[in-house]
């Protein structure tokens, strides 16, 4: 291989690595609402958690209209209110995003620029719980979570169990698989988690901050 081809190959690799890095939200940011620290979750590389001046954020990578973005929920510590955010993929050290309160339809800007010298420590957000849907079936399925009618998370579950790191509150859970009956449930995340059974809340098993949600996929008749 000629030196020119080797050089072009190296440039392509470096550009690709730069593109991947540019797509990552991990690190410290000067944002619309002060310093925003974001960290990728080790057990699920698609999920991120972070803290900012007035609260905590939690989101997951999603593709919308062919564009990669980080979308999720936030909790404001000052007033206890929750909301939804969407951050577009970072470009040249900046991201453009928006947010809305859970009971509102009026989106507002939330953008930021990367801080070059970032800290390695991101405080652990308080009051987060791990929801673990699981089944005895060896099958793949689609899991979706909604809040106030807005889809926040969507991912494939390939094994008997999966994990989601969630702030407290009510979540709409949807599990689908081709040829099977759709599971649609309301989950209350908190110290006393519940799910709805025939319109009545039923306690879910817990272990510390883990909440277990067993389910069974039934074939359509």
C-alpha cells in the first residue's frame, strides 16, 4: 500500500473517531441553566444521567427523523417539578436543545457548549430507581416508556431481563413483539412501586433501588 493510501486511511479513521466523539454528550457543559455534567451509564451505553444547577437529568439516545439525539426527563430540585428535554447531537463542541414542563406544551431552549477541562466526577443523582422488566421467555421484544403521553425511551430487549434507570413518578410501559399481544401498563416508580392490575395498583417486588417487573408475552390467537 502506498504512503498516500495509508495517509488517507488514517485520516478516514481519525475523522470517524472524531465524528463518534462529537456525537457523545458525556462531559461538562456550560448550558442555558448553568453547568451541566453528563455521564454515560456503564451497564447501558445508550443511557445518560447528569446533574445541573437546579436538578437532575436522565435520558437515552434516540433516532428521530434520521437524526441522533439525547431525549429524556429532568427533575427540578427547587420546585419538585418534572419535565422533558431533547438535545440534538453535539457539533463542534456545542449542542442545541429544548425542554418543556410535563404539564405544558410550550417548548423552550436548552443549549450548551463543551467545557474543555472536564471533571471525571459526576455526582450520583438522588432518588433514581432501576426498573428491571424480565420474563422467563428467551425472546426479543421492544420496550417503550412514556411520560405524560411523550415517548422517552425505546429499546430492544434481547434477553430475559433489561434495566432502565428512572426518576420517580408514573410511567406508561409498553412491550411489543410481532405476533404477540401488546403489554400496556402504568408503573409507579418510587419507594413503594406499583403496577396496575385490572385498574387497581399492585405492589412490585423490590431490592434496594431495584424494582422488578415480571411479564409474559402471549401469542395472538
